[in-house]
């Protein structure tokens, strides 16, 4: 492939990834309040009775729901985005089977690392909230 063909392939992959991501933000917006309640539940369960989390600026509630819906959409579309990255690497760089196997292993290991890190973060957050509450 020539340099311009590589750029065209990259443009196509980025366009589809961005389109799917924006397409997922719209439905996630309708569930952003429920998603926020699920995400805030580990913290709010340790607040004193009658207390709730406070916003510090006028636009904070709106921006919070936008961020929650964007992150939910990013979470649910990440397999498609990773597939687009994988296909660009395979097609644009012409990876042979010798290079695909270690790359697959690295992707699996990095996913497991991310999953373990997330679970540990949740556990440490729960322990610190119990300690502080």
C-alpha cells in the first residue's frame, strides 16, 4: 500500500469508530441518570442519613451526565473500536501470522491487567469509604 492508501484506510477506520461512538452516546444519554446512581452507590451508601453528593458549579450536573453517557458509550463500543484498530494494523501494516500471535497475547494480557486493576480500585474504594464513614 502507498502512503496515501494507508491514510485513506486510517481515515475510514477512525470515521467508523467515531460514528459508532457518537451513535452509542445518544442512547446512553437516556440512561445516564440510572448509570450515575449505579456508579455513585458505593459512595452514597456510606454518607450520613439525609446527606447527598453536592455539585460545586452551575453546569456540573449537566456535564456529569454527559461524561457518564460518554464513558458508558465508550465502554460498550470499545470492542468495535479495538477491532477497528486491529484491522488497521493487520491491513495497513500487513502483519504476518508470526507477529499476530504475540500481539494477541499482549492484548489479552493487557485486558486482564485492566480488569484486575478495575476490581482492585473498586475494592480499595469500598474499604476506604468504610474506614472514613
